[in-house]
C-alpha cells in the first residue's frame, strides 16, 4: 500500500466576475444620475447669480450643510459610542439562554456592519431634520431686541421670537438622541448578557448599570429643561380658560408653577440616577421616576383642571380681567393696530340738498369702474390678438394726470399662449416671448356707451402715462420658459407686436436686449436646461446661440419669494409705470407665531374673499405678529428684483438683513415716482380688520361679555346660493376720511357678529405713501376707525343691496333691461363717508348673452340712509338723491346720458346701433309705466295702446340686439378678433400674426 494515499482532485470554485458590460452600465448610470443631481443645483446657481442674489442661495446651502453636520454628528457619534461601550463592556463568560444564543448567531455576522451602519443611517435622518431648522438657528445667532417686555416674566419679546424656539429645538433633539442611545444600549446589553432576566431574578452588570443610569440621568435633565421652557411657551399658545392665546389665570397660577415643580422633580430624578450609577441601587431612581409620572398627572393635569373648573369658571370675569387686558394690549401691538385713531361719528341718514359740497374732492374721485367686471371690456377693446390676455381681476392704482391725482383701473397685456393657432415648440419658446404694455382706464369716468375711458391704450402703447419700456417678459401670465437674445446685427426672432396695415406688412419683431436670465453660451448650460425642462430642442435648435438667455420663474411673486424666503407676500402684486419702466410692486410681511399673549390668525383663511377665493396655504400660515417690512419691485422687462426696507425698525427684518447682508436696499433709495405708487397691502389690512372685529374693544369686562363683537359684511353681490357668501373685500379709493385731505385710502366696514345688517364701524387706512424720494408721508399707514351710533341703525351693505333689488322703480327698469339677450351685473358696492353720513354707490353693468360681448356701464345706484336713486350717471344719481343738487360734481358729469325710462319722449334718429337699443329700452320703460297707470285708472283703451307700444319697443330692442351681435361676430372664415373700438387709441386693428 502506498504511503501516500491518492487524494481526490480538489474542487475548484472560482467566483464569477461581474460582466464588464454590467460594470460599464452601472458606471454610466451613476454618472448620469450624478449629473442630473448636479444640474439641478447648477441651474439654481445660474439663476440666483444672474439675479444678483446668489448670496441667498449660498447662505441657505451653507446653513443647511452646517446644521446637517451638527445633526448628523449629534446623533451618530453618541449612538455609536453607546453601542460600542455596551458591547465592549459585555461579560466575557456570560451564561446565555438558548434563545439569546440563537439571536447572537443571527446578529453576529452583521454585527460589525450594523454597529456602524445604524448610527450612520439614523445620523442621516437626524441631519436632514436639523437642516430643515436652519432658519431657527440663524435667527438665534442674529437675534434682536424688541424693546418691549412680556407682562409675566419680564423678558424682552425677542426672547420668545428668536431664542425660545431655538432652545426648544436643541432640547427636543437632545431628548431624541438620548432616548435612542438608551434603547440601543439596553438592547446591546441584553443581547450580550450584561442584563439577565431569569424568572423573578434581574441581574445587570456594573458597566451596563453605570451606562444606562448616566443616559437616564441626562434624559431626565433634558426633560426638566424642556418642561421649564414650556412655561415660557405658555405665553404664546392656547389657554385653558377664556383667552384664545396667552397665559390666563389658570396658566399663571397653576400650569406655570406646576411646570416649575415638575422641572425640579425631573432634575431631582436625574440626581437619583447618578446615585444609582454610583452605588448600584435602582430603587431610589425607580421611585423618583414614578414620582415624576404621578406628579405630572396631579400637578400638570389634574390641578390646573380643578383650578379652572372650581375657581376660575364661577368667577371668570373677575379673575381673568388682568389677563384679558394683557391679551388685548399684546394683540393690538403685535398686529400694529395699537396706534389706530378712533372717532365717534353721528352719521346722519337724511339726504339734504348740497350735502356733498364739503366733500367735492371725494365725490369727483368716486370710482364707478369695477376692476372685477371690466376685464372682458379691456379684452374686447384692447387685446387685439388671441395670444394676448388680461388678468381676471384688474388692479387699482393712481396717477397724476394734468396735475390731478386720478384713480385708475390698470391691467397688463400679457401673453396667453392658449390662443396660439400654430402651437409649436419654436413658437411657444422662441417667437412668442412677451406681452406688450399696460392698459389703464379712469376709475371715475365712462364712455358714452358705458365702456371704460382709457388713459393709456393701444399697440404701440400711447396715452397719459408717457413713454416707457412696454415689453412684458416677466408677469403673472408668462410661458414656463422663453429663449431670447441674439448676436448684434442678427435677425430678430421674437414677435414684438402686431402692426397695422398703415405701419407696414407683417409684425414688428424684436430681440431682448436686457439681462434677464442665465446665458446659454456653453454646451453644459444648454444640457443642464434641456434636462431641467425636458426638451432636447434647447440643444438642437439653431435659434439657441451663444448670445441666448433663458428666462424662467417669471412670476413676480415667485421671484420675490425665491430671493426673500423669509417674507410672507401679499397675494396681489400690482403693476405700475415708474420712471419710464413697467414694474410689479409686491408687499412683503415679516411674521411670527411666538409673540406673547397675542391672538393667532390663519393668513389663508382670513384673506379669502370674492377676489381671492383660494389663497395659497404656507407652512407659516398661523401667525400672531405681522409687519409690512419690505416693498419689493420686479422689473417687467428684465425681471430684476429690488428689495426696499420699508420698516427698518422691525427686529425680524433686522435679523434677516444680517443673515442676508446687502440684499435689502434702504428706503432712501426709492424714487419719488415709485413712492407715489406704493400702497398699503390689502392682505395685511384684511388681517387687521379681522383682529379688530374683537379687539376694537379695549375694556376687559366688555371684551369678556362678547356683546360688542363685529364682523366683516358678506359680499352683497354674491350670487351663488349654494355657497356661503365670502366677506366683502376692502376697496381702494381716493377720499377724505374724518375731515382730512383726500388721499388714496383702503377701507372696510363692520356689522355686528349676530348677523344684523347695520353698520357699527368704518375702518380705513391711509394707503398713500406720498411722492417724495426716500420719505414716507406721515399719514401713511394711519388706521382710522369711525364708530357709528348703534342706535341709528345705519343700513349695512347687505341691507342696501336688498333695498336696491326690491325697489319697485329699480326692479322695473332692470327687468326691462334683462329682457331679450342681455344680463344685468351688479358692480362693487362702495361705501364712502361723505355728506355727514355714509353714501353707497354701485355701478350697474349690462352685458349681452351672445358669444361676443362685454359688460358696459349703464346705470348707477346710490343710497344715503334709506333713500336711494337710480340714474344713468353718478352725477345725475347724486343730484336726484340729494334733493336735486348734491353740491358736488362726480367724475362722469361730462357724459351724455341715454334717455331715462318713463319720459315718454321719442329720441332723435340715431345712427349708432347701441344708442338705438338704449332708446328702444327707454321707450319700452315709458310704455310699461303708461300701461300700469292706465290699469290703475281702469282705462282699458289706454292700456291696450300702451301695450302695443311696449310690444313694438321690445321687438325693436330684440332686433337691434341681434344686429349688434351680428356686427360683433367675425365673418365666416375670418379670425375671431376685435379691432380697436372707438376711443381705444389711434392704432388700427392689427393684422393676423403668423409664426416664423
């Protein structure tokens, strides 16, 4: 037998190598993913850098990175140390039961990876959570004093706004870290035998005892700090008793002392756990923990409930009085209404001749053009092409025309690409890139046929606003992106505006000459934006050159939100022609929810009304402090954003100006013309009026009784019976308030909250900043509340609207106007403090129900007290209301009215179809009145004759309406467009546009 046995051949196992193709695919996929991720960051850098606010992006990213690292290290390192200490201090020869043996067998192969991977994963989550709180940390670093102390602890308000949220964030993070570390240490100790439970026997190693006791002590210490901080947070949260915000009697005398006691007990329990770590006895720590739990139930829950139920509720008015006063004072200060001027008004209700003589300036500026109804009129008279459009809700501003300040209704002629006939990528992004000009109408005038009287109009634009850059590349309705610009001398590709036949064939083209977006001068830039907008045309199109720019994120509100993310923006940016530029003005507010004792409000719920039905809901929607701190200006041509410090004394703005230095310009940099177009933000005014519904009351006893709570009237023109009417919006008007000089003003009214439609208050704010460069009028922002006599029963807007709708003469005329193919539309119901009382003015529009129609102003309704008048012009209506002579002339006094129904006069032959229609309607009205009078006298013959005249007049009106619609409708095969109407400018109807 051989000395060496023959060995069988060894089984050779070779690990199969990955396929080179698979490796290549994975590498390429990783590179593509990395580039896509990089392209998003790179596009942001290009956008912010072009806009001049790259510092905002850098500060945000750097702050988030630092906070991420702090959160990652703060979670991962303690957790890794805890697990490692627990593992390394395990008993070497621990006797484990069979179940733990199986667990170890399962865990051991992955132990090395798990002990490091788990801290890393949890650290990533903690880092992401911490990064989201970077603003809180930055505000703490740049905290500023408010100069006012809270009435409970005597701390500066800045402590609650800047410091308390940061301290609570740190303590909350520490509690989470300690809890996870404790749980991981406990699990590791149990798994490796440092903790053994056999039957009723519990054994723990010395090292595990020390580690767990120290972690528990630190946790209790952090819990005590959290409870201690909670007593301060009670000043800015809901109360148990009467107050809806702030510490009431129960909080001050039970909850806050209870928190102090619990914090002390938590600190004592922390000492017990330290003793346990030293001497090895758990009983004292366990008893201490049980004491804390019991105390939290007794001191933290039961005792405050007992105090509230048996001490406060029976004597709430007396006990809560000082705390109600705190709430009133703090709320009025936080919402900036503490400086409001309150006046008593007699508000007479008898309309006497000459009553408006002392209010001639206000009367001349009464706005009869409703910006919510004339959009279609603007569109039909001034759009010119199907690819232009106007906003649904137009804006109200004021301009100095021939030395007189004139309220105007203004709109921007923006692009509406839904009307493109040739909707290609080239047309959408290369050719149709911008809107053109503004259209503005006198707010107090109307044309002979009821159309707006334009002070700026036409293409090319012309009018009283003078020369300015009319091209609108940045607005509220723009393409998602446009590629503009070109080499000097190259053929322009962008459609500028449609030319008339007299100006030459085709359309005027242009090339963007500003600096409005990132350049596409490298292949990398083009590739980045091709990925961003998912369009290969950005790379392939020959229209994209090294001189091209890409314009996107063009809504002015979005641009301001990007460069000033700390601002709460007004929902209505408005256009203005300033220093020969068309700009958008956006109001920015600084807010907080941590102002002690101030009442909270939901911004979205409070600003919702008929003009803003679905406000944007943001993360910081619930606030209890607001200041209009910034006025932002966005250039409509190049999109440049300029921020002006409107309220530099606001501590929150001061902090953000340090966080983002050199991003906000001083108010002194504002030109006088820009100052003349600044107005008070409507959203802030809505919030202030909502607050004043309760907090116009400054007496705690009256406030507690709740018998003088006010509400904003529902919109009286609301017609949807299935949906509750929203609040009536505030209106901008130039008028005199309480004897002051006429100024651009924002106003609203109050009725009692019990639903009675009688006026209790008239709130107004001076919205005119003046026209001096860098200086604000001392009256700007001045709130005035006129307290109306409650016993006078002055009718509110809803009652006045009801009086209008049920008046026999008014309803008769309106019924006639609505016969055939026409519809009556009630305009905004305005309330003006003139004539020693309150004057209501409502324009009444008539609109054909045909395909091509727009509202025209036909009648004016006015009311003073219980007296009403209904005439063709405001001037006539006021004279009729005030005994034949109002004492002042309205802005439409020069308009020739159409014949009034009931005169019985036959008008002279008219060549204008609309005038003939008006005459026919007047004849029908006269015939109807004659027929009713004949029936009243039982004269059947006269009634029959009047009935024949009525039938003939209505037949003529229907025929004329059909002719008007026939003229308005386009001929078969012709483009459905409107030529400029009479008064719409000298520019003839532009030709049809064809895409290059």
